[in-house]
């Protein structure tokens, strides 16, 4: 399974994803893709994201049973702690709210 979350990206990027994934909520896409298609969509989205941000999560054979990556302007960041991927909200994001 693949989940992609798009934040403040051009509409054409969201339109491209609707050919491959189901948009269950504005900017949130889910589906089942091969690793090759997943990576190609990641490349396309990151190249066309403009000032927005993209998060991609997919099922894989790891301790957590998933992996994730982020690009662009997202409100969170991925940190790696002893082989586990965790999410951190940067201090500047706390100050903005």
C-alpha cells in the first residue's frame, strides 16, 4: 500500500496522482503500486511540487512494516532513531501555532 500526502502543491500534481491512486480526502492519496511506479510518481511530484510539500508512506519489510519520505515544505520531519523512522515537529512549527 502507498499513501501520499500533498500540501500546497499545484493542482496538476494532484491531477496526475488521480490516474494512479484514489484521493480519499483533499491532498491524501492511497493505493497499491509497484515499487517502480511508486518511485516514478515520487520523482514527478517532487519535481513539480513548487513551494508545497509531499509525504510518501509505503508498506515494506522492515521492523515498522512501512517506510516514509518527505520533500519540500512540510510541517514535520523524519528522523531516524536506531533504525526506526520517527516524526518530529520542529520547534519553529510549535512557535507558529
